[in-house]
C-alpha cells in the first residue's frame, strides 16, 4: 500500500468513528427534546425519549476518534459527563448505548445510569462520570493496578477544560508522575465550562502548561484535525506504554449547549458560526474527497445511519427495567436490608 | 483451632491485613506514611522473632504504597485499582481528612456498581479513624459514622476490641463491597486476646453483657464506657444488657430487637453528635417495631474544643451513661 493509500485508509477509519459519533449525538439530541420546561424553552406535549441531562459532544468527535484509534481493547478509559464519543470510539455497541440513553433494560448499564454514566467495562470503558475531574484519580489507580500486574496496557483519561481547575487534576497528575504510571491524560478543551468561557476562569496557560510544571510531557493539538490528533496520540501513547504519563491538550469546540435542551444563547453567534466553519467532520470529509474517496465517505455515512437506525429501533422496542432491579447491584453485604 | 495471642487493637489490624496480603496478592494498601508502619503503627505485624515490623518490609513498596498528601487521589486511585482487579485498603489517617476524598468515596466507590448496572465491583476498605483523641480539637476528633450509614452502597464498621479489629477487618476485605472501616484513635493501644482464625461476620452484633432491665446499644470506644456504667448499675441492682453493634450497616436488627423485647427499654449511647446520629435510627427502628421506650445519648452539637474543660463536654463517658440509665429507670 502506497503512502497516500495508507493515509487515505487510516483517514477513512477515523472518519467512520466520527460519523458514528455524530449520528449518535444527533439522534440522541432529537430524542431528548420535549417533556419539561427548561432553559427558557416551553414544555411540549410529547415527552422526551432520552430524559434528563444529555451532554452532547457534537463538534468534538475528532478528539475521541483520533485518541481511541491508538488504543487497544485491553487499554482502559475514563470519561466525562460528555462521554458518548469516547464510549463509541473505545468499541462499545451503539445499540446497547442507545438503549441505555432510553433507560431500557437492554442498555449497557441496564437502564441504571443513562447518558451521564454510560459505560462498557467489556471494552475497557470504565464510565462516564457526573462529577467534573472525577475520572482522573480513578484513571491513576487503574494505571497503578495495570503496572503492578505487568504488561503494557495503558489508561486514557479524558476530561474537559473545566476540570483543570479542580483539585483532582493536580493530585492526579502529580500522582501519575510520582509513580511513573501509564496514563495518557487528554484535556478535551471545548473552551466552555458549562456555560462560562473557560479562559475567564482559568489562570495561566492552561492544561499543557500545568502538566509541564510537573515535568509531564505535554502537547497542544488542533482537536478538530483528526489526523493531527491521531499522530500526536500515537507518539505519546508509544511513550506512555513504556511507563510514563503524558498530556494531550486537544483544542476543539462544543457546537451545542451544555445540555441538549440548552440553546446556548449566552454565546457569541459569530464565534459559533466560525466554529461551524471548522467542523471536524466537514474537514475530514473534504480531505477524503481530495483523495478521491467520495464514494467511500458516502458509504461510511450510509453505514453509520443504518447502524443508528437499528439502534433507535431497538431502543424504542426495548422494555423498561423491572421495578425489582432498583434493589439489585446495591451491594452484597446485608442484601435485602434496605431500611 | 484457637490461636489466641495477646496484641493491641492497632497490631490486630496489621496482622489481619498481613494475613490477607499473604493469601491474596490482589490486596494492596495505600496512604500517607504506610512505609514506616502507619502513624499509629497500624500497618505493622509481628515477625517470628517477636519484633514488630512495617508491612512494607514484607510486601514491598508496590503493595504497601506510601502516598502524597492527596486524600482525593488516594481514595480515587483505590476506586480505579479496584476496578482493575485489586483489593485496596485505603488509609485516611483520621476521618476528618477523609472529607477531602468524599466525592471519591460517596459518588464514585459507593455508586459504581449500581450506576454502571453491575458491570464492576469496588472492593475497597477505607480505614478512616474516628473519635476523640485527647487535646486534638475540632479537626482531628470527629465521629462521622452516621454520614456513611446514610449512603447506599457502603458497609460501615466500627470495631471496639482487638479481636473485632482483627476479625472485622478480615471480613471487610472479603466482602467485596466498599467499606467505611472506622477504627477509634483512642483504642490503638488497647490490648486484648485475639483468636486470629475466629471469624467475625459483618452485620452481627455482640451481646457483651447480658441483663434484664435495660438494653444499652453502643459501638466503638463507647462500648468500654458502657461496660463501666453497666458495672456501676449492677452495684445498684440494675442489670443492663450491653450490645456492641460492631457493624452500623448492615446493622443487626434481630439481636437488638430481641433484647429490647425482653428488657422493654432501649438506650443508645455513642460518641458522635446525638443530633441525626445513628442512635436515632436504632431508637426509631425499635420504637416502630416494639413500641418500648427509647432514649439516645450522644455528644452535644458542638465542635470538640481543645482545653480539657471544653473537650470533656463532648465526651460521652461512663458517668453520663450511668446517669442517663438511672434517669431512664427513674432511680
């Protein structure tokens, strides 16, 4: 395979992951509308099918795709409240994920977690998390266990730009460096923490600079350029596998509001319009077209849509969890003693 | 086969941990100052030559892990270790410091199994010593066991004797759930006979002293104050049944209710603040189930003061327990 063909085939694989994430996020967003009155929007007569807080990673797909393309199934991953992309990219099944968002018994968490706690331990995805920065200490401990066991598996630890202002960011980075742990920290910087621009709340030069202050190798990358993310992650992960942490600071943009029903009216419309011009999917697609891969890109889109339609149909048809399941998997000790 | 040896409450825990580490290489310990045996000497074991040595000498620094002062990361790393197949024992030094790691214990460890639909388990034991510790003032003296009893997913253990600190730590390590393991700082030096193979199940109270007139439920260090008070009342012709609850969650309703059905009076005594303490839960449960008179005795809702005259106000000692029982029985 020539150099161009190799690049093109790698790019198609990355595009496939991104297209699957985009299809999933768009469908989840649509299914989340309605129900209650929130964020200045009126309630509708039809209840939402995906209920509760739904944090979309639309516009950030290149980060998940580029990093996870360099992970193995045996590697572990911790995620954030905005974790659908990481979960799909790590290899989770889209149907089981959509069933979980619908709260159905066939969801990957049996309907107990929903979007905010989506997880698939079977592919090493140790969970999205409702608490900002909470995945960081967990990632360091998982890496310590992997190191104790031997082998070269690593942990990829995703967090947002808001997380770097929480204590566990400092504690976790220090910890990983002190014990020389195989963790790739990925700061997925969408430039907004909930509804506040992060730069207004962050002193200094950001995630990479803070990592360098602890002598952790760090690199900034255009998080909307999936090839750049892929290459940077490949380089860093090779070193992480040899037993030392690194931090990748991927700068991207969140197309949607904090949650799916948040229209994001607090943002400068020009900024949003500029960001839309830099859509990572559109960029990747344009590159594929320039490689003469238009038909292949079409096929990827069609496959993603087919997979998504199957996931939605399955979720619509799936039963709710049995009420009795509310009392299962609480704990083993004293089972049955609820009061 | 009984293998009874005399040892302190601190060493009993160290011996239990060492035994578990020898049997199961997945058991690890992490916390500040563990390498030199823990600040209270509770990470030491006695060798064949009779000398006490830090566990790290036997198990190495990769399994008995000295950590930075990073309570959130200590607790959070333990969650990650557990998810990746280890059985971590976490040392928080005093429970007051554990408050820096509450997200990791309450939101992460306790919820993990449930919210991820049973995909994982978090078998971690968080040792978070409670209790008054002479002249240690407001931030090194708290008894927060009720907080953890309130959190679904957690086991809560409060050992009162060297035997129980050995047996309950062994049981906690084997149970597979996240455990809030709350030793008492003023019990570290307490010596007692320990039958090391003797199993001490979680969720099983111990009737320490039988009696017919009143049931006194207690745990942790207050057990010893309660026994002194019961002895005093015995001299006044009152027979008190003293129950050491040992495990707050799950708690042994059967034993407590059986005793109260017999005595028709319940007093719960604990060192924690009385308001919203776990004593209220037991008193309410007994009142609902049996309808007998119930009373609580705990600390006033004040922080612990430094000066002896202030600190003593927060102590639930034998005299106060005896007085509460006399008042209850109107004698």
